[in-house]
C-alpha cells in the first residue's frame, strides 16, 4: 500500500490506454452536435466570466503565455519536480540582450504580482483567460497538454486568512458554476436529461484528514472516487500537509497555496491548510472530476515554513518570493478553474477533446472513434 500511495501523489491521470479504453463509456452519444457544442461552450464561457467578476469583484486582465525564467513566477505545479515547463532561449540582438523564457504551466504566482501591478485595493481582484502547456501530463479523457483556466486572484486582509472566508469564496464560485449549468440548459434544453444527473445545488466541505479517516486503506484517487459517490460535489480542504498516514493528500507547490497554517475542524480537532479543490462526480464518465484548485495564499511566515518543509529554500532568491517575504505584494486568495473541464461537465461530454482543440495520440483518437466520441482535430 505504501508504494501505491506514493505513486498516487503524482496526479490524477490514468496513465494507461488499455485501462482508459475500459473506463470510457460504452453507450455514449453526445447530446449536442459539434456546432451546438461550440455555441454552448462560448455561452457558458461568457456567463461564467461575467458572473465571477460580479460575485468576487474582479476585472478581466491580460495574462502572459511566456515568462522570464529569472522571475520565478512560473508555476511548478508540484514540489517533487516531476512536471517541468517548456523552456527556450530568445537570442535577441545576436545574444547581446538575451532572455531565457518558459511557457507558463499556470499563472498562479504571476497573478499575485499582477494585483500590485494593476493597483488592486483590498477586496478587488483580477480574472484571466489563461492558456498554458503542461507537457508531462498523460493524455487521457480529462487531461490535456493544452490547459485553459480562469485564473483569478483577490486581494484580502490578514484577518480574512481563515477557513470561514475560504468557504465563503468557494460557495460563490459554486453558485456561478451551478448557474452556468442552468443557463446552458435554458439555451439547449436537450442538456436536461434523465440519463445524467445535474450538479447538486450545494457543495459539501470536508477535510483531507477526514476523508483519510473514512477510507484509511485506500490511496488518494480511490478515496476521492469513494467520497464523491457519497457526496457528488465536495470541496476538499487541506491539500499539501502531511496527513496521519504520513503522506499529503496530494503534492502541492510550496510557494502559492497556504497548506501549513493550523486550523480547527468543526468538531474541535487540529487540522492544517487554507486551500482545497472542488471535485464532483461526473455522471457521463462515472469518475471523479476536478474542477478547480484554489486557496488563501502564503504570507511571509508560511512561505518560509513551506519552503523549509519541502527543501526549497533556494527559491527565496527569486523576485516573486522576495516580494512576499518583504510584504511588497498584497495578501490574497486565488485559484484556477479548468475551463474545458467545466465545459465537459456542463455539456455532458465524455472527453475533454470534444470541447478543446489540442493534440492527441492516434491510439487515443482511435479508441474515442470506436466509442462514438468525436474529439476536435
């Protein structure tokens, strides 16, 4: 079990096409044709962006596709170094003024710097239409090398760095996502069907430690699969801190979400972490389905503590990390909501390639074609 739990920390991908072929639905027919799918996708996209800005007091801003390596603002995703960004050299002026660049994996850290750049006050924030490349993913039904997210960030006070405020923000996001589902079904009534259940009206909040207590003998992905069948929409609190079994629920980078701060559970027990993920049960794929990862961000104290725990104190040399340590950028809460993951769920799709144009290996395309799943090419 130990080796299985270790392997399970790397991420939620399936990792094997023979297994994926068995998992994908056997009797699938898309509820929308390709043209309707595009119309519905952008109707949902517009709705979510407008409502997120209203609920969280955000404005839409530009976001980089590439960043300077020396800035330290690229997202390393996990703290085990297993997912590295695409990097390239811009010779520029015959190498007199070169730049070493990376394609972003997410805009997590850039957004916090941008709060200062765009002059955001407390209670104000930004929303980006982020595009990224993650070359180390296994390409399955809901993982792509091309990533699209609504990356958002909101400036907060020190007093708001608590679980109650986190829950309040999560509920607002869920309200928007649920509203988007209703909006799509009003525009395309065939999306309302007895074959697939709708998203529940309310989320269930549960700590990673509590899920482990329920299913102590299961690795993470199986624990998540079990809990979302009981509660079809959950927010898992406290991802990154080492749990009772000696492992974190999932590896989480040390320099954005705060997973080390002590909190208290509703029944009075000591817990850790001011972050989490929204997961749902997908009625089409009949699998766990992650929609968003988010959290209250590290402050100067918790950044240093998390870098110490992860053996990454060298990162303190980067401008981004120095800005946090020296209190030069706002305290914040933020996250990334997977756009194609959300479209896939709301439009009742079996594969993320039905709503996102990207690359897929021939093996996967052949499997999909045989199952009446038509990915965009």
